[in-house]
């Protein structure tokens, strides 16, 4: 099975779904008739390790070669090794969705061996009443795997992690020295599993180019191990690195030793750079041109960007191709019993992009100077939905995660309308900005099209700092948008930040109070606190003096160069807030401890909150409906009503009336109008139906109404129309 390219994602990223970079590149290569094969080595290593044979070898290794004293927990797991070996195959099959009846046994809590991870169960007993048997089984099985993971870290390989490997070696690696030294040591236990799987594939595929995507620091070490093996054993194969880590960290790489492992490192959008590297390898041309590519020339690292061709437009890069990836082998886990938080680890998601880059592109902590953020290019809604249909057919999966930096509201609206027009049944979620465009009606439309969740940056819940970040939102606005999504039935996750330059202790505590009130109001379902990190390509990193911070050094590393050590002139140790912020949020996400005093989360004195206790409640007060813009689109999600006429007598006069009966998915409801208004309404609802292709605005409806009747505004703001607004008459 010879192919031109072999695309891999090295261990580890996610257990439940493949990282999409290789699928994106393979989809592009298909448009160029360049043959390729891809593999997610991460899931393959996990499945080899977490198998009957894998655990037998693991425990044998731990007993024979690891003679250091073991903790009581490790001794317990080792003593129960036969129980782990007996159950592992069934548990993995269950988490792959192939053995659902096992949930009944797992939930009896006498099937799985239990170690320290199960100690938290008593705290979570309340949750199991609201969880189905399958979910409870998944959660218990996840704890079981985490127990084994703890054993691996203690007794076999301290660098192991389910979604990262040797991440420490890739974080802030300004110098290549430590990683280089580690790569020249003996293979670790995990290395041996990885290399065996890689060798089997290389012997079969025999590619001309080995392309390694490195999305995160936790993939870096394994990427170099793979490249090292290929260099030693298949010297004719050329090796290239791309991906998120290279794009952000390796923009100034100059250490020649890196190119003992890789022939090429390309930056930013990979399509054209990969195509040109392929031409260089396979074309035998006297002169080769490159796009944003590092290579070794005459013994020196050089950066080549001499190809005059422009990058491909998003319409021309093809549909991601997930073939070759073992889609039925991924395992769904539930680490945290929270319906929104679990989405990153539970379920198989096809990854797509609505728009390249970020339409906002101003946040001062973000890498807005880099092309992957800076160059904004939306994809046409019809093409996005074409790709949805194609991927659903090819993968058999109708769940989609749009991996945008921030999906544009107007494009989300058009995608939702197109999904509804085509009568597709899909589930999707994405990342957004909490901006005012997300009205109540837009959120209802998104939900109707299959949107199940959104995540967005609240960052520091302080209006002063949000202005400094240039987020373009206020806390009040975030509260209203989260309410609109929540009331529509869409889950909301908030990214939260602490330790932003000039942030005071008071602002950190007030920010936590804002978050508490959002959870208490029921408009936020999930969140995650990140400590601010200064990066080289963000406005804070480029112009630190504007933000009250000082770089510790101006020196640029010869290897990675992104995270910058800095001195915050406030002198505050923001790290000491980490535990209290995260522990409180963990409880808030489970709907408990919302009435605790904030001081209870910290073991040191904190200032009193200065935020009014009803701040969020006031922000959530109902907005008026008397604000329809003339250009707003009007869309009807419901069906055609049944009409029944009757005569109404009032003060001696008879009025011809209509009762219109509508059948919603959940219930039926009626409205009463005059006969003339009812007939017009029935007619116009068919015209503005979501299944139609013509767009009608409020202005169009007003003009149509006033062809035969008067005072459209009186009708539009009447109770019958308000009732329809509650059941799917949307103003967008």
C-alpha cells in the first residue's frame, strides 16, 4: 500500500475524537490527487496499552523493573492486577459504545476494582440520581481508567497523561537542550509501544513524505521520537512538521539540531506549504520554491517564503477526510459530571470550520498578529452545509464541533437556516463571543438547527479589565446572551481568566462573585479558569509597557518562543488564587455551594465583595419587544395552521373571526384574529417559512399587510403575534 504522504498526529490529544489537522490536510490533498494515509497514533497507543495483553505486560514491568517504594494506592492496584486484566477489555468496549449492557454491571459497583479516584464518589452521589445508567457507567469506568493512569505515572512512566505526553518538555522550551538530551536516552515504556505501532504502519505504507502534525506541547516529544525513528530506519523518507505548536512556538527556530529530526517545518495554513514540499520531493526540479518553511541549507537553518502563490481560499481546500482513522475505536469518557463540560471528552465529533481566523481580532491576550487569527475568511453557508452532509454520509456521525476562534453570528444564522431548509438532523456546537447579536430569537433558531452548546470567553468578569482586553463586551451583556442561549435550551461554557496585567485582588474576588451569580441565576452551566499567560504574538507580549508588565528578558530562544516570563508591577501572586477559584467553580458546575461565602474557598484572608448581590439579576430583566428593525429577517419555524371561522358579536355588531390552531412538536395552541388578519397571517407564515428560500424582512411584511389593511404595528405588537413569537416566529 504505497502512498505519497503519511500524515500522523502523535500521542496524545483526545480519547473520544480525532484531532482534525490531518483530516483537513488529507481533504485538501484529495483535491490535488496526491495519495495519502493518516493515523492518530495517540488512540492506537492507548488501545494497545489499555488491553488485556497491554495490562499484563504493564504490571509485569512494574513488578520486575520498578523497585522504588510504592504508595499504598499503587500497592493496592498491583494487588488487584488480575481484576484489572479481567475487566479492561469489556470496559474499553463499553466506552467505545459497543457493549452498552455492561453499564448495568458497572453501576452495581462490585464489578470494577476501585482505587483512590473512587474516593470522590461520596461527594458525587447526588449527581447519579440525575444521570442515566449509561452515563453513570461511563463516569465509573473513567475513574477506573484514571486509577490505572495514576499507577502508570507512579510506577512506569511519569510523563504519561491521557491527553498529553511529556508536556513539560514542550512548554516554554526556549532551548532545545533538554528535549535533545531526553531524545538521546533509552526508549521509555511508552516509546516502545509507540515505535512498534509506527513501524508496522511504515513497513506497509512506505511513504515519500512523513508529515507530523503537532497541535500542542503534549504532542511534541512523541513527534520527535517518531521523526527520530524514521530518520534512523527509513533515511529516504522526508519528514515535515506543522500544526499549532509550530505556528505559535517555532516561528524563530534556529537550532540546527532540530533538523537532525525534521527536513521541513512549515507555519500557518498547511495546504500550500505541503503542496510545495511535495513538489520539491517528487518533482526533481532544479529550483524549488517554498511557502513559510524552515529547512537546513548549507548547514544553516533558513526560512524560505519565496513562492509567490497565494494561500488557498477556504472554498478550495476540500472537505476534511477522516478515512483511515479508526473512528469506531475512540472511547468516550465522563471525567466531570456536568452536561456541558463532558462534551470535550464524550462523543465523536466531526470537526469543521465556519470561518478562518477571527472576525473580532482585537483581544489583547490573543495571538492576533498571527495569520491563523489575523486573516479572517468566512466560508459560504451552503458550502458549510454541503460539507456537513458529506461528512455525515462518510463517517456515519451527525455530530459537529465547529473549531472556530469565534464563529460569526451572521454566518451561524445562515448555516442554521440552511440546515433547516435541507431538513437535516444534526447536533453541533462551537466557540463564540458573547456579543449582543445573539438575541433571544437567534438563539432559538440556532437551537432549532441542532446547536446544543456554545463556549465563549467571559475572561475576567470585570468591565474595567474587559475594556483593557478589548473584548468588546460587558459583564451585563454576557449575562443577557447566556440567558438567551440557556432559555433556548443551549448549554453555555465560559472561559475565565485571572492574573491579567494590572488586575487587583479586589477585581479577582469580584470576578468570582460575578461568576457565582451567573451560575446561581442558571444562565451558565460550565466554566474553566485559566491563569493569564503572556505570549510573544499578542499585544501584551508585543507592547508590555502599555499593560504594566515587564519582560524578564528580551532574548529570543533558538527553539520555542511563545510563552514569555514577565514581572507584573502590581507584585500580586495571582497563582495563590488558583485552588480556590477552581474548587469553587467545580462545585458551582455541579449546582452546589452557591450560597457559600467566597472566603470559604480560600485559606487566606480575601477582601469583601464590592459587587451588588443582585447585579446579574438586574442585568437579566426582560428587554422590551417594541424594537423590531425594518431590515430584520422574519422566519417561521412552525407549520401551516388549521383555520376555523366563527362569528363574534360585540355591541350589536357581528365580526367574522378565525381560530388558527398550530401543532408544535410538544403541544398544540390556538390564536384568534379577525378573518381578514387571520387569512393574511396564514398566507404570510407560509412565505416566511424556514423551508423557503426567499428572505422576507419586517419591512416587507408591513408593506404586504398595508396593501389591504391598516395599522400594521398595532397588529404586530398584539397578543396573537406575541404568542407566535413564543412558538417560533423569529425576528433575526
